C-alpha cells in the first residue's frame, strides 16, 4: 500500500535520527504539529513542503510519494552520469564530484540501495585518512558522518547479504579511523566466524550435486582467488603493522613470503599476474620502503629495480588472451590479469614517491628514472 505523506515524514525523520522536537525546531513549528502530520490527523501547509524536503535532503516529489525506490532504469542513469564525472587518472576532486552527483540522486530515491552503496564506496575512498591518493581532508569529516547514515539505511533496506556485510565493513573501517571504537566493534561483531564460505563455494556445492563438474571446478577456482586476494591484502596490512612497530625484518619477511606464494602458485607461467599490486601499495615498493627504513639502501634499490622491470616489461605483455597455466586458477584469466596499475598508482608515481628521497641521488635510482622516462 502506498505511503501517506505523514508516514513518509515519519520514516524520513527516523532514518535521520531526528526526534519530533528536533524536526519541529528546524521547521519552526511545534512538535505537536509534527505528531499530527505523522499520524495523518493533520497536514503540513503547502508553504511548509519545501522546507520539510530541504531538512530531509530530498525532493518534494518524495514527500508526495511520486518517486519510489525501485525505478531502476532512472537510478542507473544517475549512476552513469555520476561516473562520467570521474577523471583519468582518478583524483579526489573528480571523485568528490561523483559523490555529490550520487547524493543528488538520493534526494529523489532516498532509500535506493544502488545509490546508497555507490555513496558508501565513494565516501570511504574520500574519507579514509590512509587513502593517500584520494583522501579529501576538506570534506572527509562530513562524508564520514553521512556514510554512517547511508550504511544504516543499507543495513535496514537491502535484502542482499553481501551489501549488508560491506556496509558493516565500511563502518568498522571508518569508525575505527575516526576514533569511534565502540561503534566499530559493534559492526565487527556482525561478521560470521567462518571466512571460507562465499557465493562461489555455494555455487560449487550446487554444481557438484547437479553433476556439473566443470562448473564446480570453475566455482572452486573463483573461491580460491578470493581467498588469495584476501590473504595478500591481510599480509600487506600485517607488514604495515610491523612497520609501525619498527619491526622491519618481520615486515619484510611477511611481504617476501607473499611474493614467494605468488611465484609458487604460478610457477611455469611466462609472466606472473599483477596481484602484487595491492590496494595498500605495490609489494615491491613496500619492500623497498621497509629496507630503506631498516638501513639497507642497496636492497631497497633492488626491489625498486624489480618493480620497474615488472611494470615496464612483464606487465606490458599482458592482454585479453593472457592465461595462467596453473590448474588452481586457469579458468579465470580476466580476474588474474586485469589492469591494476591504472586503478591505483602508476609507475612514475610509485618510483618518485617521497619515501625514496634518500635514494634519489644514487646512480642506480637515476637509471631507473631514465628507464621509466624513455
């Protein structure tokens, strides 16, 4: 049944964690008036509709029930128009423009989980302090607060468990970064204790009992790829934790083990997939940084040389036909060999980072610069 205006006002007020008194104060009316609106025993004057919409950050059409949450085609037009604002390479300025465009879309579709998830994904990129390339210090605090509301709406409205868990995950990360540890812990406790079940593993069970063994094998491979990606990500985070404790040898050992793991899984391949390019940094660049901090400039340069060699040579040979020979992952070449450098940092940016200032006067470093600039 279609919501009345009173029901819409009540829902929007609760979603924004406002009391009737707080809403009344913002609108310059009594809380008794708000109560009458919400119980449909009274209606806002037509002159009050625009101020109400402004307080809630929605269009007046939402108050009148003109727009619903399921106009998928229109929603994707909003998303595509917002995506068009992104620059190449990506910058915080263009990402913020996308964020604003999605927020405008939420004024029309305030509970649409497609838009809410785009706001969350864009918002964490802009507001997470350690996201060096895209962090927007001017707007970060406000975006963080908005993401809290978006995450709560996703958790309330979506029927997709992956979206629920992603919303909880973003809340763990952002609440922790902004010092709200009690809230971060609450969201962390919403995760299951088993991490080895994902949709691909479920597909494998399904395919096994249908006797579709080819699909079962492919599903297992996709499941393994997710575990591998997760393992590499957590290893990078572990190494960074050791770095902050000044345990440089432990940090280096963790990352060297990650590279050995990649070499072991893909032995026999002409080119390794670029999975050492992680969200938190290129593993070769991180190893160079760690060794420089540990007083080993020669070893740091060796890792920078390996980084440049891979990005200039091996990476350049990868195309849509590149496949792995490994029977562990040979069904999913696209997932392994997809472009990663453009998504995060290009070679010039990685090599000329301020972390390597102490190496810039050396002949070996200058040779690397010359190679990159050729």
